[in-house]
C-alpha cells in the first residue's frame, strides 16, 4: 500500500520545510517611515497586513474596498503581487445566478457581486418549497462593499443570505457579542433549547468527496464516552472512522458561521468560503482560503450587514461535508469540552482552536477500537481532543454571569434582585481587553500629534458588575449590541458634515483668507464688551456648575502648546491668529499673534478623510471629573483600598491632593490639584466644586461603612460613586438645565420616559466646541468672597485673572466656603457678550473669544445659518432674515460689516449673539443644540438614576430629595444659610430646612 506513497510523502515533507524556511511575508513598497518596517502575513491577504493591523489598533482600519484604496492600496497590492505562498483560487465553471433584485434601504447603494450557491447533488436536494424573503448586504454612508451571497437550503423554505465570509477585502462586519443573538451578528444555525441529559450517538462515515454524519438522541441519565477507530488497511488508501460519543448534560451547541476576526468571542464553527447549508443535508465545499482564527479583532464602527440568525426547532439532522475543519465550542456549562476533527491531508488548512482559555489536558480516556467496512476511496484520520473542565470557582462565576445577564434583560428590580441573591461584584475587570488611559493619550499626542481611540469592550467578563455599576470608561452601558456608545476616548458625533478648505483638515480661512474674517477682529468689534448685563433671577453658581458639567461630558485633547511657540501655521498642529498694528492690546501687538494649538485628531484622520476629534471623557453625566475616565486614572486619587478619595488637610481645611512640599510658605507656594479631570486648576471656582463633591463621596463612604461593616473598600467606593453620580444627574435635570433653557426645556428635553437602548449618547462635536461654550459669556471680572456675616473677607473680592491657574489662592485665602457663599449671593452675567477680562488678559496672554472662533474652524463647523436651518428656523439669505433671533439692529449691522455674507458667520458667534428665550439664558440655536444633547445623554444612559432597577424604589425616593443646597450644607464648614434653590438669588433659609437623604435605605440586610 505504501510503496507508491513514499515519494508523495517525501515531496510533501520537503514542501512543508520550504514553507517554514521562507520568510513570513513580503515587505511592502511603503515610503512611510513609520510603517515601512511592517510586513505582510503569509497568506498575503489585505485584512492580515500588519500595516493595516497597525491602523486597526487606533481604530481606523476598516476592511472594505474603499478604505483599502484610500489607505492600504500600496501595501496590499505589493503583498498580493510579491507573496508567492498565497494560493490562487480555482476558477469555477458553474453558471452565475443574477443578483437579487432588491436591496435593503441604504444611504448609498452598495456594490454587490453575487455568486451562485453551490447546491447539493440531485438525490439529496429537498423538495421545492415556497421561498422566504431574501436578505442581502446593506451599505451605510461613505462605505461600499462586495459580497458573495450563499444559499441556505433546508427542509424548510430556502433562504438566501449574504455570506459573512464572502471575501476578505470586501467584507463589512460589525462585531457583536455572542450572548446577544442579533440579526446583524453572524449567520448561525442555532438550537435555542438546551441539550437534554441524553447520550449522543454519532456515526461518521468518510468517503470522497463527502462525509456523512448522523446524530440521534435517546433519553438516558448517565454519561459515557466511547471512541472507535478503524486503522487503515494495508492494501488500500482509505480509512473509515466510526465514533460513538455520549456526552454529559451541557448547554446547547451553537454552530455558526462566525467571522474569522472574532473567533475568540463568537466562534464556535470554523467555516469556509462558498458554503451552502442544508438542514437535512449540508455540503461544505472546501476552498484554499480558510478563515484564520487568530486574526486581530476587527475595529468597531464597521458598516452593518443584515445577517439573520436562523433558529430551527431541535431535531435529528444530517450534515454532508467533504472533510471540513471545524470546531465546536459550547456556550456556558458546568463541564466544557472542546474537540476538533482534523484531516490528515497535508494540503488542507491547519486547525485553530477557538477557546478562550487553555487548560492542561486530562488523562487520556479509555478507548475501544473496532473495524467497520465502508466504501472509502480517500484516507482521513480524525483526532478528538478534550480539555480539562473549568474549576468550581469558574463555574460559580459563569453561573453568576448568566443570572446577571437575565437581570439586565429584565431590570425593573435589578438592584434588589442582585442584593437579595448576593450577585453584586464591585470590581471592574479590564484584564481581557486593551483599555486607553490619559497617559497613553499624552504620549501619543506628544510623539505623533494624534490620539488613539478605544475600540474594545469586554462586557461578558464581569456581567454582574456591568449590571449594577457603570464602568469608569463608559463601556458596556449599552448592552444591546453597542457597548462603546458614550465611552471615553471615542470620536465625537456630528450634527452636520465637516467644512474644511481642503475638504479634509485645513480650517476655513487658512488657505483662502477671504473665506472668513480674522477671529481677533470679530472679537474686538462684535463679541467683546465691557458692559455687564446681569440676570435678576439667577446667581453665579449657575455659571460655575455649568463649567463642571461641561468637563463631565467632554474633553478634547490639544496639541501640546510647546509645539506652537512661533507665529506661523504648522500643518495639523498650530493655527496662529495674526495681530494687526492697530490692535489696542499692547501685549498682543508685541507678540504679533495669538498662538492657538489645534485639537489633536484621531490617529488616521485628516489625511484622506475628514479630520475628527476625540472625547477623552465619557459622554454620560457620571461625575467623571471626580473619579476619572479609566481604571488606571482613578487609582491616582483613590486612598488605597479603603473606598475613600484622597483629601488631605492643609491650613485647617481639606483640599484635593497636591504636593504640600511646594507650598511651605505663602510667598513661594505652587499648588496643582490632582483630580479626575486635569482641568481642575483652570479656576478656583471649579476647584471648589471638585472639592465639595469629593467630600460628599467620603461622607457617603463613612456612612455606608457604619451601616454595612461587612462591605469591603471596593464595595464602599462603588456604592458611593454611584450615589454621587445620581446626585449630579438630579441637580442637572431638575435644577440647572430648566433655568438655562427656560421655556424651551419642556420641548427640547421633556420628561423622562425610560431608558432607550437605541439612543446614542455620544456627545456632538458642535455641542462641546461651540454651543456649550455660551458659558464663557457668563464669566465676570470679580467674584465676591464673604464670611459668615455675608461681608467681604479680609482678602477682598477675587479678580478672575488672579483665580485662573492659581490654585494657591484657594489654599491660602480662606478656602472653599467664602467663595461659594459669595457666588450664591452674586447675580450672574447674561452670556450674550464676553467680558474684556477674558478677551484681553485670559491666562495672562490670550483671548478666549478668539480661541472659541478658531476652535470652531479647527473642528470644521459649517456656518451659523446652516444650524438655523437644522433647528427649523428657516433659511437666511440676508442679515434682515436674522431679525427674529438677533433683535438689535446695530448688532446685525456689525455682523454685515465684518462678515459681509450670512453664509460666513461662525457658529459660536451667531449663536452667542441671539437674544435669550423666555425665562432662559441662551438663544434658540444654543437651546436647539444642547437641549437634545442632554436628552440623548439622559435617555441613552442605562444608569440614569430614574431608570428602574438601578436603585431600589426606596433608594430612588431618597435620591430625589437630594439638591445642590443640601450637598453644600453637608460638605462645607461654615455655611449654615443658603438659598432654598441653589441657583436662584435670595430666599435664604437655614440648612436645617433643606431636605436630606436617609442613607439607612442602603443598609444591606
């Protein structure tokens, strides 16, 4: 038998040695100094190109043809041309079937290439039945794809579905989590009922070109395993294997055609291109292009493809396949077994495991060998391998996760159920994914002038934690297939497309100077004013709290100012504003320009596609300025494992942590506070809010520790953090936002109607870089500091310039109490103009109004009139059309004098100059942008405090009693009288009359 196979065997071994000796890939003709050192992988596929994988690590590699043409064309073409290992697919002589007539609704029609489905032989074809609807690929804006549909033939009506493995470069895949059976997830043949406690008898007969497997189930309560193998005869070249297996009770097997890029998360079935599936008879033609199990995970935000999940009723079925390589992985079970069937043919693709963990192998099972005679013109050896079952602790965690997943799906009383069943897990687990933190962003920004973005979220690792507590980086808030919505280090969304001079990155006015007037000229002649028009109803706390909320929802990374130390525009880094000879500010004339650093773009944007910016903070209102936006950052200001935040004493008062060795005397004192947001030192009023909410956290921890002595430090920290976040939300939506939006609040925000998983809470670019900067117009030149008798303290009123970037003022001049007392006693300034304090001497040498105008151009905002149209205020073709929003004729005349055309007005300028709406502080365009944003932030937040299940019903009653006045009373030393509504002027009452929360409702029984 073997005399004629020896030359073939020798040739095969030599070929394998040659392949192992050859280099792993071909070097691409890449002239980029950063990426030229990368190589292609063996198969030469563009998806596997390490240069593309590099871009995938920063979230910019999208495996579709359009993106490859833009970014990877040179490298991929080179690999395809040079790589000699990559096999050439066999041409097919089968007739082609016409493409489907209808496509799902898309923004832009996709390019769909169809290939005929490979049908089973005539004798195994099912009887003709009525067809079901046809599912095809769906495209989204700025993306197109090419797919190879396959035909799913079953005993039921056949269904045509788009292949999830139709082509490596033409594929569009959205990675989903395998514990949600989503129609866009994968193509799966799923049995939804659990496997009963039965023996499973499997008979495998190997022939060429097919292998027939028959499975039957019979009720039996015991578990045995028997493997029968027939050795090859000595006179033929065929081997027949018969295997009989009886398995333990285990959850259902879910064979699915998984995306090769997400085998670790979704595997369990390794399929091949050109697959046709039949419920009764399945034929899997093997090609030379298998999916690689160990591909890097795909980036998020890929276009979705409609891939229905088909769930037939459980029954005995037959699968016919010509020696495929496949692996089954059970879902969640007390005993987990992984086994792989592998052909011994050398030219077949290798086997890759789809397991998450590797356990040491158990002792080999006892086997019994018999011989079965069948016709077998081909030789096939099947090997069955088992891994060790999980430990008891792993099983407990798995069972808890399963229960917590059920609670998330029905969260009405989630908090009560989890506490009653002792399912609470208080530690966030990021060990199985690559998180992004502030230190990484700083290093990348300094070296490359771009920021990496977060593209991974592992929600299954700690389901019980995700059910009860929000993650620090905002991931896993949305458990319905969008775990990255609202997360930190993610791109902003946009209300309108970008506008750049070169369509991708250059700000308007940088290449064509007549496109927009100078920002400094706009400031001097229009937005800056020494007059201060105050609101008769509201006090200065409303401005300072607004800045705190702004920093809670958004933070944009800037290119380091050290890179912009000259008066010239540096591409992608700096956009200096020149100063004219007639400027009234002598310091600006001497410097000749106002230096402005550009916002750092997301790595990969701004070259061949529009420049996009990244939000370092979560998009949710979660008190992230106190706790940070990543686990790594939070450890900087936590007090070990006690549950408290660092709050050292200095001069008899508690302050945020800082280096006290640098402040030994008042003459030489440098104070730089450390907090969850690095902008804490911008102004002492902002530092005061950080201090008050940090004290509130520690107060809650102290009370919870007394009520629940058995809670560990991590549980105390998470419970206090959860309550502080809920208090901030209650203040925003019940006290602060209605006063800012006035009569429009009921229309643009409205009452809370429950959590909606379809709402995207991601912050809009226009919100953070334009509309929400209305608060800069509320800054005043001086702020009162009052003692307990409401008289000025000995240090006098605080000048705004003295309080910016000088936190030592807060430490050495009376602390937090006099400043807070002075703010709620002082009327706030209306925001329709900007005081000269911030336009002539902001931070000592810059102009805040000029920076705001330049920032809007840096971010590519369209003109102001485009947003008026978006908000339903109609088109404006001349300046008189603005008279309903900008009432003052003189203001409209100045706008015409400076801009010349309404199509050139900057968004921030036009929105700022609008007259306020009834009982509000802002104009209609600002209300139109920030109102819906706050509504999306609330409705798309699963942890919004009024969402049922986040708190128990009794706890929710207590949280609704919280108010900013109560928090100030509880966390200051000398404030005993305060306005009943913290943001209103007057109506002072003793703190004893302000309702307080009953924390006994957090007692763990």
